[in-house]
C-alpha cells in the first residue's frame, strides 16, 4: 500500500547516485534498476511496476525497466545447523526436520541492488 | 552507446532506517522502553493501552504515549484520561507511522522529555501491512489480535506477525460467545513467529494484565 512512496524513494536514490558519478558520466541515462525484495517485505512487485512509469517521468530514469528479484525466506535451523530456503511465508519450519525456526537469514530485504546505465558518448 | 552496471546495494528505506537507529540510541540512552503497537483497526489497541497506562501509573511508573491515526484526536483524548501525557499524530492519509513523524512529535513535546520517562508507547495506525516495513526505533514491537478477528489472521498477514517481538490477544472476555478457537490461534501465531511471547488479555476485566506488566518491567530492567 505504500509502494508509491517506495518508488519515489528509489527514484530519488538513483538520481542522487547519478549526480555523484564522475564528470564523464554526467547526463547518463538509466536503462534498468534491479531491486532485491524479500518475500517478507510486504511489497507487491506489480504495484511497484505500476507506479514506476509515473514517478520516473521527467527524471534520468524515464523509460527505464524495473526488475524486481523476489528473495525467498531462508531460515536457520539450530538443531540441524543448516540454512534452508522456504517455499512460502505460511510456516517457518525446517524442511529437513520440521522444527520451528525463529532465525530468519533472508527474506526481509528491501534494497536497490544495482542499476544499468548508458553513459552515452564517451568524451575524450 | 556504452552501458555498464553500477552496484548500489542501498536500502530503499535507508533514510527511515537511519532516523530509527538514531531514535533507538536516544531511547536507550534515556533509559526509556519504547513499544510500537500494531494491529488491524478495531482490535482494541486504544482500550488495551488505556488500561496499560492506568495500571503503570498506579504503580508509579512514568509513562507517555504517541498515537497515530489518519484523522481526529479521539484516541489521544481517550488515552489522556489516564493522566499520562499523550500526543496525537495525524498522518492525513498515510497508512503507517515513520521514524521522521516520531522524531518530529518527540521534539517540542511540552512537558515531556525522554529521560523523564520509564515507558513510551506508540500506537500505530490500524493496518496489518504497511507498518511492518517502518522501524520507529522501538525496542519492542507488539502485534495485537482480537478474539473477533479470526484465528488465521497470523497466516493471512505473516509479514507483520513475523516482525513482532510480542503478541497480545485482546477481548478475551468475549472469547467464548465469539467461538474463539484459542489453541488454533496460539498455534498460528507460533507457526509464523516461533517462540514469541503471547499474552491473553482483556482490557475490560483486567485478565492477563499482571503478566503483561511483568513482561514490561522485565524488558525495561534489561535496558538499565
């Protein structure tokens, strides 16, 4: 439900990153923005994509693609001593022994992983 | 065309997370235990908090509350009847509280300083989705579930339940007429957040409040 504010924050962060690049990359255009979104992050990828075009308009991100990589939950099972990926978020049991696992090792991410940019003409 | 990849590895909510980390440090330095209460609308957060504030005050504790709603100061007025300082945060349409709103409302809160408090309660906007992403710097996140809501709420909203440190079941006094299946509710909470402390309470009768207040005192003791 707060996807619009998340997208606004992503566009701001990427725009700031661009202005911090070396002079030769000033005016670079963004082709793709890749996110890592955990299955437990309460974010709907489709809603992010829905807002993307509107928020990125008239910014260096206009026309770019948004790629959302959903990270499944990984729990740590103390008795087994192993980390396991879970299929969903309905039960936090070790797939090997069935024990409930309180320790989440992955699945809460909400981050910008990387961007692909076009530097345009490289100035000599 | 020269294309290249620039690694960012930056949290989307980094600004909120940084503000929250600053708040958490100031809470801890002041020795105040801060709790963020989250639930769906109508669970009884305000009634539960009214009772908690009253009981803590009766025991001589210094308490205060920030309360978030989209509009109105109805909840703040209800809570203020306990005698504790209460400040309303109106989000005007925003579905959650964030660290910036908390910081702003702590600043310039007349007569209230963090180091003059033992407990600060933050009643979040009634919503089981969005508040889970926004750290308010709280030491304890409490999720509330009422007996009228259905035992499968934790399964339907796993994100929020999984992010909580304690769970409170409210309105236990009407559990029976509601056909509340206690065993299933407890099992579902534990399935989503293994090992979480669960309190079965009634703000009306006071059931379960002793155990809850004991938990608060213990959690605050750990801060010292």
